[in-house]
């Protein structure tokens, strides 16, 4: 199961870290890229039990979706189970 927000679609993105030479004021030759390295930026995701179409499922949800109120959590109270019915003889 990929780490993707169920509501917003947020997922890991990639980019570059650029290392530069020093600025001219620091005695360098100016800001010039001397190398780059791949990096990952990961979203703030939580795995929650939520209600989807009347069913309780565990899905990845971003914290921004939780703050916006897109998530409906199941109630904490367990459903009452009816006691077994005694058969009269």
C-alpha cells in the first residue's frame, strides 16, 4: 500500500540539493553550483481508521486533511450485542 493521502493525494516528491561555492562577499567566486544530490520530501501522513461509504477502513491521511475536517472518524462506542435468546421448551 503506497503512502499517499486518501483525500488530498499528497505523496513523496523528489528534488535536488544544490551545493554552491561561497558568495563573493565571503571571499568566494560567487554563488555557483558545484554539485547536486537527489533528495526526498515526505508529507506528514498518519494511518487512521476512518468511515468510507459506511465501512471502517485504515488509510493514510495527511494532517492537513485532518485539520480541514475531511476525515470522519468512527465512534469510540462499541455496538451493543444482543444477548442470546433462550429457547422455551
